[in-house]
C-alpha cells in the first residue's frame, strides 16, 4: 500500500482515531476496542470505521474480538508519519506560546520546537522553553534549515507575512492557529487552518437548533465544520 495515496478524508479520520486512542491509553486500562466503540465515540458509522481501518497494512486485532489499542495506535502513527520526531518552528510571541502550551504542547505529539520567531520586538533575545526567541524578520533558509513544519500563532496583522517568509524559506507545512485565512498558497505547501471563530458559531447553531443527539449517557458533539465537510465527501 502506498500511504501517500490514501484519500484525504481517510487521513483526517485516522488522525481522529489516533487522538481517541491516545486519550484511551492515558485515561483507562482498556486493551481492546471495537470498530463500533470507535464509531460511537466519534459519531461515525461502524461501516466507515471498518473501511478506514482496512487501509492499515499491519496486524492490529482479531475480527469479531476487537483491535489492540496500542497496536492500532502505533500502526496509525506509522501511516501518519508521526512515529518519528519532527523539527518544528513556532511563530508568535512568548506570551501567546505560554498560553498555548498550557493546553497544546506540540512535543507531546511528536513535534519538537527548535526555533521560535516573535512579532514582538521585546521578545527578541529572550528565552521560551530554553529556546532563544528571534524576530520574524530573521526567518530565512538558514534559520529554518532542516525544518519543514511551522505553527503560526501571531497577531492577525502578522499572519500573512509570517506565512510568506516561512514558505520562501522552505517550509512545506503550516498549522495556522489564527482566524486569518491564508490565501495564494503554493500547491507544494500544505496549510491546516484552525478557525476558532467558525467553530464557536457552529456551537451556537447546534444549541439554538437543538440538534444534539443523545446516545445513552454520551452526548455526541459535532466536532466542527472541517470534519463534517470531510465526512460528507465520503458519504
């Protein structure tokens, strides 16, 4: 199987399964999980889950019994190429990254910050997580040597400039944590956009329309516009 030919919708759901399995391993002693249980957790159909997991070329479980949680997690890690550490650039102020690291520490997910660039002049020369902070204007092929991933969390007025100089310096993947939509991105660069303002609007819609679905004691929540859109394409 050529992993890079997996449908993008399947890749997205595999990432969801990976996050779910990570939480299960951290918070429970569960060793086996069924496709039905995965489907129930994520609000998917069991058929979709089984089809997605059929792409995995590794032995992860026994039909009719369930999947080994650790083996399935490790197998998806290989497919997503996160079974290895990726050197990553952080773009944003020290204050912003302090806040983000309280709930999202990239190191826990295989992404190792090795350089930090800030839009705040006062940050230059200071240290965050033992890394000396530089100015965004210092982003170059030299300062981003051997780094292909950048996470951007700057003030909105700096986002497009930060993305532009990162791409010019050789960055191939960007996670944009700001509400600023990036445009005119080269086809060779992958951008993932986290649109929090859109997500909270979806929460409001679902509350006002009262379309939550109760299943036993579990409240299945829509996980966001992006996920719903990708799932719809696979329907």
